[in-house]
C-alpha cells in the first residue's frame, strides 16, 4: 500500500479531525511546524559509539478568535479591571457570534495552547541485533518537552487536554512502536510568558499536574486500543463536551497483538504514597495496568537491546550511558552530566594543562622555506591541509576518549541507585511533587494489518513497511531546525500578562511565523502548516451540548456579577 499523499491524512489532519468534535462557538486555528530530520549524537553523549539517531522538533499551537471590541471599551478602565471585563464580554459575545455565524473577519485572535515536542528515531537499528549486553535503543522516543495554556479561552472547554491527547494518540497509533516520555513539574508558565498573572489561568500544583497527566495517558490508552482493535469505523472513544471523568468501556477488550505499557514514578515517594496522592484513575483496557517504576530501568532492556555497534561496545561494561537518554531540559540529563563532571573533577583535581598549538609555527616556517618557488608553496598548502585533518582527527580522538571515560564512570552507578538518588535532587525534592510518565507501544506483527485500514477520524495510517519511523510521520512540510528554534524562542518572548498584550503578541507572532515559514517553503507550504475549524452554529451546538453551553456560560457570568448586585441592594436599603 502506498503512502497517502492527502494533507488531511497527516498529523495536521488528525488534530483537525479531533478538535472538530469540540463544541466551539468561535473559530479555532492550528499552526503545526515540523523540522527536518537531523542526525544527532547528543541523545547519548556519554558513550563512545552512540546509535544512529534522527531528531525532529514539533511545535503545535492552537489559537482562538475573540469577539471584536470598540476602542472605548478597552481604554475606559484600568489594566486589571479592563482585563477581567474584557474576558467576560468575550465569553458572552463569542457564543452569540458563533451561533449567528456573524463573527467578523477582523476578529482578533489569541494563542490558547501550545506543545513543544521532540521525536527521536533510530534508522536501521533492528537490522543488527546481537547478543551483546550493551543496551541501545531502537524504539522511537516521543519526548514532550513543554506544554502550556495561556488561560485566555473564551469558552470553558478543555482545549489543552484535547490537543495533547490527540497529539499523543496520533503517534501511538501511527507508529508500530514508540515510547512517549515526559517529566511533569509544576511551573507558573512554560511557553506563555507571564500568563500566570492573568485572571483565568489555573496553575496546578505538583500532585494535581501528575494526576492530570496520568488521566491523559489513560485516555490515550483507551482511544488507541479502540482504534486499533475495533472493526467498526464509526466507533469513537472521544470524550464529548470535555467530560473527562467518563471513559467508555464497551470496547475495553485489549488485543494481545497490541501491547501497550504505562508506567510512572514520583521520585521520593513509594508506590503506596503515589497511589494515595493520584488516586485510582480511570478504567484502562482489559489486561493493561499501571506499573510503578522508572522510565528507563532495567526492565526496559527487553525492547532496547538491538545494538548498532556490536563490536565497538563489547569491550565496555554495561552503563547508564547507553540506557538513559539525555533529553533536552530534563533532570535525568542534568544528573548524568553531574555524575560525569564530578568523576572528572575527582580524577583531575588540578587545572588541566593546555598543550601549546605548534601548528602555526610549523606552518609559518614551512611557508618561509617554500617561498622560493611555486612547488614549495603547493607542498606547504598540502601539508597545512593535512595538519587540519590531523587536528580534526585528534579532536575526534579526544572526544572519543572523554566519552569512553564517561561511559565507564556511569557504569559504576546502577540503575536502582540512580533513580533512588534522583528523589533527592533539588528538582525533585523542592517540596512539590514531580513525576516521570511513560507510555510505550511495542511492535506487533498483526497490528500492521489494522493500521493499513482507513479510519475517518484518523485517516489512513502510514504504511509500516516504510524504512523509518520519521518517514511515516512527516508527510507534512518540513522546515530547517534553526527556523523552528527561532519561532519557539519568539513564542516564549511574548507577554501574556493581560489580554490586550496577549492579542497584540499573538498578531505579531503569527505574522512573523507566516513570513519565516513562507520564505522557507513557500506560500503553499505555509498553508499546509495551518488549519482552521469554523465556529459551529446554534443548532449544532445544541446537538453537541444538549443546549447547555449558553446556559452554563450565562450562569457563570451571573455568578460573577452577584456580589455587585448584592452591594446595590444593601445601598438601596440604607437609603
């Protein structure tokens, strides 16, 4: 089966289809940016022969239209009062505008949710499986680096949860094997600067955030299992109306040919304490249950023992250097680096002696000796080029020596000791709960048959016979990694402290992204990086919500205005 070329059968199409199930009373817009696969050796920087690895960056941003306001409405109050009243008006007017299909074309937009993630794939890693004891990874790793919400949602809908759940389900469904990895740590904001200063953003504490992520993983497990096992294409496990406390169980029959594993670890807490903090959670498909263990422990070696360098690693002892990857901005990465640096400092307590670079003096003397004729000059040039190659070879040898020393250093620390000490690290023992969460889908022979079928919601899954996992998930336009880094930096520089600042920053950011991406891959490529979902009319909203959306919003507004009414009543009696 050939790979589909339709744009709506990619990540873009899957997210678009999933978000379309929300009862949005105003227009939603998606921006999906994917970088080109880039070879990297930084995932395993402490071993002399890291596996061949390709890295891709993903940036998914969801924005929402707001209702137009007159200038007088935005300037007659102080910043704080204007911000609160503006949000209230937007929540009211957006429903009316969506119901009557009268949202103006000039309606302002605001960024609502964003996801920053990395996909690591290991091409041809399964072709050289050996009996070596060195663990190297062959399962693609999807690392959720950052996720954030701005708080400026004109509707009480779970946009962020729906977006990340759909994002994860796409990769877990479309790849024959993948490991979803993240570190949950509560922060005021990750991608939307100063958004926690806004009046409506709710910042979860550590335990609340870990419970939230545990629920997201459970939803993904139910959805993925249903998609891959059900023959009835009309069956959907999407949770309607944001009711995330209910999970369908009529299709909870786990196929043995679809092996999913979920595990988590709260550093510094035992299993009983963790269960008491996070609760029992949602029902999982039959045969699937949570395991309380670290993400890259000894038990994970069963799926990561295909060595890409059997002969080169056989002389080295088993080590954390080839077991635990160094993911971006991750506490495991910093702990591994600290272990290596401490060992190096203890081995060389004095300052290192820098060898003098004599290449310049040698080159200059040769130039003077060869200045008499052209042949000597040519010979001098050849020697200089040879010395450059020699210098690069020397640097490579030094790097290999450092990597080998780091590998040996990390071999002295067992996996259990590493994770026990992780619980005492400042990042995990600062008084709030943190957690590592893993969702893994292993390879299965019969899953490919199901994956090739067409699903109206997901689209046709990529043909598993393609050479690499990256090829299956990157049909959408790709841009240089430098561009995605620049766009992500620009996003984090926007001020979301108030709604006016957020709207202004959103407009500037979208204009910059359109210019950068359009200049990189052209206007048509830019169009394939965006998508929109029109506001649903009143009849559709009533069908999706049972007529409760507008009533709920009005009740919320009345509740917010109640103190003002009571105050007026007291004044009237006093008179």
